[in-house]
C-alpha cells in the first residue's frame, strides 16, 4: 500500500531517501528551510553529486510522485509518515554531536500534527535522544500520543547511496509499539520482499547500531593504517599484508585498505560524538581506544606530507605539486574533512605551488580552499609538476597512462597515498613510485 511520506531535510541523506521512497511507490513531499535548494530539487536537480540521484529525482518530479516545499504545515497535513533526515554535525569547541537540527524538526513539525502519524528519525544521534524526542513529540502534537516516534538509522555509503537505500544489507526499526513496527514493515515491504533482513529493537539499541558500526569501520581502517606505520619501519609491504589478512573470513577485506585515512561528514564526527556521549554516561573508558583510532587516522595525513617532502628533496619551496583528488572519497563531491584537501593545504602552507584536480568536487573544493590552484584535467594539473600526489582513488586516476604523463611533468615522481596505482606499471614507465606502508 503506498504511503504519503514526508522527508524533512534534503541534504545528502534526505534527498536520496526522498527519491528512493518515490521509486518504491510512495507519494513523497520533501521539506527544507532552504528555498533555493527546494527550487532546485523541484526542478529535478540534485544539490550535490551522487551517481544516479539526479536522474531518479527528475523521473519522479516529472511523474508527480515527488515534490518539495518549505512548509511544515503543508508537510503535516500531507504525511502519514514523516522522516527526519537532518544533520548532526560536531559542536564547535567539542566532540559532541550538535542535535539542534533534530530538535528543530520536532519543534516545528509537531504543533501541526492533527491526525495519527509516525515520525521516523534517521539521523545519527547520541543514545538517549530518541526517547527525549518522543516525549517532546507527545507534548507538542495536538493529536498527542497518536503521533508516535520510531528510529530507523541510515547506513548509506556516498557513491552507493541509492543502492544502499533500495537494497540495504539490513533495516533497523527502533520502536515502542506494534503499530509503529507494522507501519514501517508495510512501508518498506518493496525492499524487504527482496530479502533484506529486519532487526526490530528499542530506541537506544537502534541509536547505537549506527554509531557502533561507524566506530567499528573506523577502527578497521585505522588498524591497517597502523600496520602501514609498522611496515614502513620494518621494510614490509602493507598492501600484501592486507591481502593476506583479507583471506581470513573472520577479518575480511572490506575497509582493510591502507592509505591517507578516512574523512567525510560521518566517520570522524561520529566516533568523536560517540566518545563524548560515553563520557556523559560515565563509561568513557569503554571507548578510549577510539581516541587512538582518531589519532592514527590523522597521523596518516601528516605522514603523507612527510613522504611528499622526502620526494621533493626535503622542501616544497619552489616545487610544483599536482594533487589528484579533492573529495574525501571517489564517486562523491563531498569535501568535508577531506584528507586530500587537508594534505594539499598543508603543502601549500609549507611553500609548495599546489594544483588540484578532481572529477566532481572542484566547486566545493574552491569554496573550502580558495587559495589552492585548480586545473581542468589531470594533464593540466600535472603540467611541469615536480611531484604528483594521488589522494582520492577515482577510477579516472587508476586508468591514467604513466608513459604519456611522463612527458608532461618536470620530474616523474608519484606518491600514491591510496594504493590505487599499479607500482610495476608506473616504474616501468620511468616513474619513481612511493606509497604509504610499502617499500
């Protein structure tokens, strides 16, 4: 049975969720306070890059199944199910999550809820938030307890967000009533009919699933990067080490890729918020290991700069540095806490003449780091370079021709901080090839 669904907050999570809810058959109204963003979405334009999203938006705006508004009153009158998809950034001058936008959704939506409905939180929040919001929802909604709350955390990977929404590896329903559970089960039936498992639990567990998952993934990434430090000191090859470990089914190969470390708008701030919340609950010692996870991750950026300086004979002054990559990961234009731009910015501050190229993130990179140089193609970025740094593993960069590029640069030297290139191929073409954690 199709539902009338609202999606409040049309950032990365919300715009994707709205388009995918329309794709599985529901009538969807997206809500955002940014009128300019609403206008773009209503025209079928995505406000950020995500493979396949713009086509999906345009399809369902055109067929009338998806539209957008700035009105909470309109949303309350329209929706049977209201998804809250706003962000929870890191607070200034601290580690904790800033939940004011999550609170604002309840404060602005609830007073207009005059008939039974389900409000569903999808944001990553500190454990205990959902229970507090449920009480506030009941207090503010004219319909009272007939406006229920549920928690349904998201597990999206940038670059695969549509796939992860339409064919997720699991769905988690944090509920307080059989009615809420039944509503979510019916709403997601087109997804679960394909075999997606469902875990039904209470609010605190649902909140902890997302933060625990991100903490585990961050730990796995930092583990292999810690091994890269040991490999460099001992003359071993972390790439081969990771390959060998990946064949152990207890460990697996996913997220076991050494490099310059993780960034983006989720993992860094989520593990810090998790530590902060553990401290508030009096169990901070349980998560002290995450401080080292965070520290290892940040050291990879420093080590990348050091390795680049070694390749430039100890100094960046007077050297042209080509940086391939600005987004924090491929198939995204997201530059939040991007290791690539962090490294590029540090090198520029140390005197390097830095030129950046990225297939999709150039506009966002310019806004965040306006003093860096930017090129229109990899070849333009490499022109006359004394060193090439690969910092985001786009497929376009994996397919570069090292023989042709050798004649473009001033000195054929490359630091592959993502382990994305074929060392033998680049060395055969006359390049000095270096990578983190490899001889």
